[in-house]
């Protein structure tokens, strides 16, 4: 059993303690006094800096804070024994960024673990998490492996606002099962019921290409109100998020007086 120093949130406050973890459970000492069987863990998140969020079958949540080395060990033990879809595979992640094959991309032997919020690809020395909410497409396709076309699962997803692709390779007998499971796990990305008009699609495409609101307005020769209306639609459909809020202002009487006085002073 391995012991590690952590901070744990307990009764709305953070306390320092030393937890113990083996291949079957995590033991948190008093005052929390919690034993967590690894097989009872259904999800694992690492969104906040240095913080691991462990979610159990009963819905209870445990937040732990620790250094990277401790978190790595915790994640590995949890991922290999928690309640989730698990399969030994080869993976290449990320393989493509912005349509360009990464020069350092290589196949690695490890495991894929599919949890409620993330698709994890891990080896003894690497842990990669693809957030379910960031997945844009799952498909069964072919990839050149050892100089011959081979069936693989391709996962397209967002990473730091770039579209990247990862590949999963395993025995053909289980590849279709993996593909179907990933399709079910990412069912939220399906487009049924998402209807956009021609102008909506055009603006969405320009946003995707990296244009800002002013550039879109100049290109399409439309009012900002029309663009804002489309943005609202995209946000409501969960197809976009607010990056920054552009403010429009008009001067008050005090502001007008200041500019008027400044203009008079400049004329003199």
C-alpha cells in the first residue's frame, strides 16, 4: 500500500492528511475516515489545477489536491480498477492537429478507459484525457499501419480550441464493439434537432475559420445585431460559448461636456 500527502475537502474546508492506496481501495484517515473501493468509482476529473475529483456510484464526490507525481499514481490505480469500459489497445493521441499530421505522433501500447466525462488513454508513463464534451466526431475508418490499410477508430476532438484527431487500434473483432460503445458514450454530440439557416451556417463557418465579429460584419455587410442574434442561437444550442463581451457605450452629459471643452481648448 502506497501512502501520499494530499489535501481533501471535508465539511466545507480543506484539511491536510496522508491517504493510503493499493490496487483495490483508497483509505482516507480521520477526520474524514473514508474507504473508497476503486471498483465503486465511476468517474474521474482533473479540471481545476492540482485537483482530482473522484465520483462514486452513490453520487458522492471527493476532491483531492496534491502534487503532479501523487496525482499521476492515483489516476493510474483508479483508472485501471474503476467501474468503466476498459480495453487494452494501441493509440496515437494526438495524431493530427488542424488537418496536419504531427511529426512526433507514434503508436503506443496501453489501455483506453471510457468514463462518464472522459475517454482516457494511458500507458505506464502517460495519461491523456479526451473530455466527452470536447468530442466532435467518432468514426470507424482506415489508417496506414505498418504500410498497410488497417481499421481504426478515429476520435476528433477539441484541444485548446484546435481540432485534433486521435486513433485507437485493437483487434478487429473488438474494434466495432469499441466504436459502438464510444458512439453511445458521446451520444450528446449528435446533431439531430440542431437546425441552422443559411446565414447561421455561414457565420458559424466564419467563426470556425477564426474571424472576429468586426471581420464578419465587413465581409457579410450586415449589422452587429444580426450577428449577435446568430451568436445567441449558437450559444443556446450549445454550439458556441462566450469568448469575450464586446461593449458599446455612449457618452453621458459629463462626457459630452468634456469633449466639447477639449475641442474648444484645442481650437485656441
